[in-house]
C-alpha cells in the first residue's frame, strides 16, 4: 500500500530552514563562547605578561645599577693596581734603618763620615753585573724630559762613604770590616790622602808641608787625618753563575 504525504512542500521547506537556523545559532553560540573564553584567557595572559614585564623591568634597572657599580669598582681597582705597580717600582725592598745600624756598628771610633750616598743602579739581565751608570732615584718634573724618569725597584745600591780617619790603617780596617759584613760586597777604597782637619771639626785645605800640631797664626789647632772615599754595593741581590 502506498503512503500518501499530505504535508505541503512549503511547510517542509520552512521546517528545514528552521533547523538550519537553529544549527547556525548553535554554531554561533559555540563560537561566541569560544571567543569569550579565548578573550578571558588572553586577558589573563596579557596581565601575567605585563606583571612579568614589570618585574623584568625592575631587574633590568637593578642590573643596570649593578653594571654601573661594577664599572666604578673596576675603574677604582685599575687605579689601585696602577698605584700598586708604581709603589712596586718605587719600593727599593731594603731596610735602610738596618743598613745604617750595621754601618754605624762597623765604623768604630776612629772614622767619621761626612757623606753617605745611596746610588741606585739597574739590575743587569746578563752576567756582566750591574751597570756603572748612576741612575739615582729621580722623578721627572716640568723642566725635564719625562722619558728620563728613573725610579727605584729591582736595583743595586752603590754606597759611597766619604769622611776622615785617624790614619790610613783605619781606612784599611774599615774596608776589611765592610768586607766581613754580610750587608756589603765589592768593597774598595777609591782614594785616600793625608790632610789636616780643624779641631772644631771644620775641614781646612790640605797642607802636607805643615807639621802636626802647628797651625798658622789666627787659625784653630789642626790634626793630621786621612781623607778617604770608599765604594761598595749593598748585598740585596745574590749573583749566580748560569753557565
């Protein structure tokens, strides 16, 4: 038996259209809900990103401050290192008080010094020993070439002792005592000569033809003495044979 459909076609079409509209509303509703969820999530993430950015900005400022402080400390450290290097160059690494005490012990009562001079000489790199040119300890000023500045540091010290002794034997004894001391080496007397000295201590011109105890009229009494100059080196370096 054949079924007969009495529903009109427009009714069916309207029903199908209502179903399509319903599906479209459902799709739009789902899309709307998804957009709301996405916007909420995006807003939350943006808020978190903003907070993280603010935190990183604070760290960036702290890092910039720390970097500036590091540069300042580095600059100060470099200046301190330069000063330390300068002090290292200037420091002669000797105990002057001990040297003078040893020298005072060696001199004795028959020798009087009128001049004690320490002359710095650079340490030579070869086996020829110290150079003989007097370098001294000089600081260049506005009137001199700064390239000629010479500082102490790793240097030999040549000591010049000038004075008077009672007799030439006392000069020889002084040289012997200096040679026996562990503070000095390479000792030799550059010159000595007989002369006259005033009793008051002021030197007078050498007068070999004047007898001892006889002085010109109006002059203080004089005594025979031996003027001398002794050269030696401070034993602050030990020479070794590298051959």
